[in-house]
C-alpha cells in the first residue's frame, strides 16, 4: 500500500465529487432538509391541527331528553358544545363529519335521577377521528361532572362525608430524568436516522466511482496507470466513507438544530415543547457518531463491492436499492417496544448500533455492550473492506461483459 | 524492448465454455520501431495489448516490457508504458490540466518536474486554449489531445495503441497518426492495432496477423508482400486467415 497514491486518488475523487450537483443533493441537501421538513413539519402540523380541534366548538346532537328540561338546559350551557337540531340520521352525520358526536338521553332522565334509579347515557362518536373524539370527551366530561355533583348533593342530604365514596387518592410521580424520557421517545429515531442516512449518503458515490467509471470508460484508463489496485480501492473507499460520514454528521446537526428550535418556549405549546426537549450533550453526539463509524465503513466497503459488479449505473442502482430495505428492517426493529440489547443482538450489525444509540441518547452507557458492538462492527467492516480490495483485483468483475 | 513470450489468455464463458482469447502469442518490438497487430474483431488483439499493459494477467506465458516481467512486476511495467485506446476515456469533471497532472502524480513525478512536463506537453500539442476546461466540455479532437498528453506525461519508453483512431474524424485521426510517428522518432517501442490499412502502410515497421487468438503470420510489409504475392495488405490478411475462416464457417454450417 502506498499512502501517497491513496491520497492522490482520494483528492482527485473528492474534486470530481464536489463538482457533481447530484452530490450536493444526496449528501448535503437531503440530510439538512430531511429533519426540518419531516419532523418539524409534522410536529407543527399536528400541533396546529390538535390546537384547532381543541378550540373548535363541537357540534353535537341530543337524542331524546324532551321530558328532561333540567339536563337539556345544563347541556346547552356547556361552552365547548353547540347543540344542533335532532334528526334520525345522526350516525350518517357523524360519519360524514357534519356533527362530531351525539348523546342519547334516556326517557324520563330528570325524574329517574331524582328517584335515584339506575340509567345509562349513551354517546355516539367516530373512533380514529380526532375532532369526534374531542366532542365525545366534552360530553363525557360534562356527564361525569354532573354525576359527581349529584353524588355530592345526595351525600350531603344524608349528612355523609365525601370520603365515603373516595377513601383514598392516587397520584403518580415520574422519576426518569428528562433525557431518559426524550431518549425513549425519540432517541431510537436519532440512531435510526444516522444509520439510514450514512447508508443513503454512500450509495451515490459508491455507484459513481465503480459502475459509473465502467460506463464512462475511465476504469481502463486508471487501470493502465502504475497505481496499485489496493491504492485505487482505498482512495475510492475513503471518498465513499467521507460522503457517508458527512451525510451522517449533517443529519445529526440538522436534527439537533430542529429540536432545539422547536423546543424553545413559545414556538409550540408547552406540552408539545416538553415532549421535544432533547437533552443531548456534545459527548452523546460524539458517542453516537463513534458507534456509527464502523457501520459507515461497512456500508462504504459493501456498497463499493456490490456496485463494482454492475456494468452500468442503472444496473448498480437496481442492486443497491434493495440494500436500503436490508438496512431499514433491523433499524426499524430496534424501534419496536421490548427489543432490548443482549449479547446475541449485540452481534447483529445495524440492529445493535441502532439499539445502542437509543441507549446512549437516553443516557445509559452499557460499556460491555458498547465494546462488543464496536469490536463486532469493526470486524464486519474490515471483512467488507478486504472483500472490496479482492474484488478490485478480479478481472472477471472489472471487465464483466 | 517489448517481448511477448507465449502469451495466452483463457477465460470461462457461460455459453461457449473455455475460450482461448489469446493462444501462445510471441513477438518482439525494438525501440524506435512500430509493430502493427492486425486481425478481425474478436481475433485477440485487444486482449494481447491489455496483457502487455498489465490490465489483464496472462493465463500462460509472459511478456518482458522495458526489462520488466508483466506477471512479476506489473506496476513497474505500467510505469514505463503509455496506453491509449478508444476505451480509455477521460474524467468528465476534471479539467484537461488536472487530468494530465493526476496521471503525472500517479506516475511518481514530483511537483516541479510535473509542472515543467505539463507545460512542455501543452505547448507541444497546442492545448493551452483549453487547459482549464472540463473534459466533458471538450471537442473530440481536444479529448484525443488530452488523452495523448496523459500517455506522454511520464515520458514512457513504450507505447501501446489499441485502435486509437476508430470512430474519429479525419483531422483528429491525423493528429493521432502524427503523434505515433513522432513517438517512433523519439525512439519509443510501439505496438499498434488498427483496422485501417493506410495507417499500417504509413506507420508499421513490421506486422503480425492474429486470428482466433493465434499469431498466424509475421514480418515486415515487404516481406509479407513477397511471401503471399500480394501488394494489398487487406488481401494478405484474407490469404492468411482465409483458409481457417472457411474451415470454421464450415464447422458452423
């Protein structure tokens, strides 16, 4: 191996790469814009939609209750509800979002209540439709409050204390620090996105530097120079790795900035902001990056090897596109609830990195797993790089026809 | 200077089984001489030249190029060879100067020597007008000049040309032919393959006729004319490979 020649190849590949507009898109624009657009856009949209739904005065229909003026009057006083005239097609109206919900008041409700008889109020709503759920909740809250007031007045009429139906209270307190909460919620996503983008960032240069060269006819030109094949493949490999790491780095920067900006007070509701508070320090970011490094080496070497088999750019694309799914599946698996690191999973590439990144963001450092994963990933990466060098020495691959 | 010793190349083909692309080919080319390798498409010319340039490794036999064995010292062989073919394209996103400098560096030239060499070649080939233009913006003629500059930058004593004028217009082809002739005057040993017989007559000191991977006839142009009683080189080739061609056609039918 001649380091000077590896450097010469790398500099030349870098020059060509930086002059390619497609590079700007796949390596810089995609990771920088993916988070603001996907995450922030969705968060804003959800916040706006929920806010709008919450503020909306829900149109609801009251079925029956003509003989119970007391409950009807109280219902009409609820500020979040707008009572509409009763019709028979209330189910259709709910389905078609003309009204949000309907409530069926049993016959003789007021009188039965005063006599202390058992009766049921039925609420109709549309499951999965957020505005219908809000309408249902408003009605539900009204009737529960009303029921409580009836219970209190009955107790006081009999001179009984309120504690007779509520002998004790239950409260809950969260002991997890904020970074743990955010780690569990979106920490998995950070590792997943870094892995996915370090893969997608490597695809285009890997194709361009192998099948692209074959197609353009420059492979034979470079092979006729005194450059050793191992130096050629290493120069190309370092460029693909640079692209992969640049994409991963920009994705972390973009994600951090997006969450920081959205999480600031006043940008969205306090409830939403609290959920988005990411307590990620520089050491966490560096740790995630360190864990992703051997994986990026693995991707760069594997993609170069596979793309080298192809004769044309298109053929290489058809080989590498399914690779994205191979990466996505274990990365998604790590996001599933209940999937946690153990010694067996620590040996599964991609899945192990995604899982450990989730833990690191959540503030947990299981050093035994971290070292095992780093060791395993480094071995996989070295094997992939070895195969890539071997492939560049095979005439049947370089001159496949 | 260039000595092929029983060069052979076999490869496996899914349909045809084992194929002998080049079969026991031997010839010699001295410095200041041009050796023309002639034959039909698929005869084995490109494979032979690729083995001499160490782009492919021989299955059997070897070749000595400028004192180095193509099997044992491929990198040293390549450092002493300039290889040009219609398949050796240019990097589209590099400028003409960057491309030539890249190959100069890969050939181990230091920056001072490289600058002097590049300036000299660009002046000689009248390339200064487009030295900073990207290769994908160059005309065919400019591209050929840049390719020539690439092969010359390390001043190799051996030149290998594989059908260098195929598909080129008259003026561009002329530039190449003049360049090859110039190389001979500078004392380089040159191997040259072509389908254009006027180029053979003008350039080649001796020729070898290859068919089905085998070298069937060899000699200077006057020698071959006398041996086959034909003036026209095309007719000589037909006479050399004709009987075999008929046989193989008969086998097919």
